[in-house]
């Protein structure tokens, strides 16, 4: 994967397969400390201790379609190659928490990529799942919570074409304001 947004999408798709109904995605850019942190937490079925012990093994996956699971090992390697860290915690029937910390200015840190497109793709894939997306840039924060949006929309579905267009624009504008 050449962009961090692809890692976020891959892990969130794992959360969907794990039957999560809430996925929390946090991107924290701390330029003062030269750190970029990605955290993804879900309330899906979680992993057993045996599954957790093998989660970074590229030849282990719980997916039935593919016989390899490269997503977590690749994210772990991407973080560690920059001098950062990777951690994963999980418990059955509680969920999974993944944290990747990167040295932000490191030459080998992958670009963030299209996070607005990633968040919108997740909403389109499973509009009934709640997504809490937080993006921190130093002291500033952008938040998108589909629970709040859903309550404002009433009967209009999150995957309605106009809603999707507004969500994409809102995320892009929110991220642009953070970087100013």
C-alpha cells in the first residue's frame, strides 16, 4: 500500500467483517513532536489470544477469500521503518484497537492520501455502521460523527448521492482548515 489512507480503509474493512457497528478512526498530526498517529478502534467481535498472537503473520488471516493477510503486517512495517511503533489490542466480543505511530518527517513515511475518499467509501459500503472520524492537526480538531449526521438527516440515508457529496466536501474543507 502506497498511502496511509489505504491502510485505514483495509483495517476499517476488517472491522466491518468483524461485525462492528462503531468504527472510530483518529488521525493525529503533531508537528511539534514530529509524529503522525493513526488509531482505529472498533466494537466488533475481536480476536482470541491465539488470533492476536498471529495477527502480524502475513500468512495468517481469518478471511475465507484470501489465504494471506498482509494489511496489519504492512502497516506495522510502514510505521516501524520510520522509527515509529505499532500496537494492537483485541478481546473477544469487545473489539480491536490498532495504533500506528510514525515519525512524520521521515523520508520513508508514506503520504496520508485521500482520507476524505476513504471515509466516504466506508460510509457507502455500510451506511448503517457508525463512523467517528477525528483528525487532529497540532491543537486543532476536525470531527465527523455519522451518528450526529444521521440524527439531523432523519429518513434520508447516509448513502444518498447528495449526502455523500456534502460529506466529501465537508471532510475536504475541514482538513484544509486544519492545515491553515
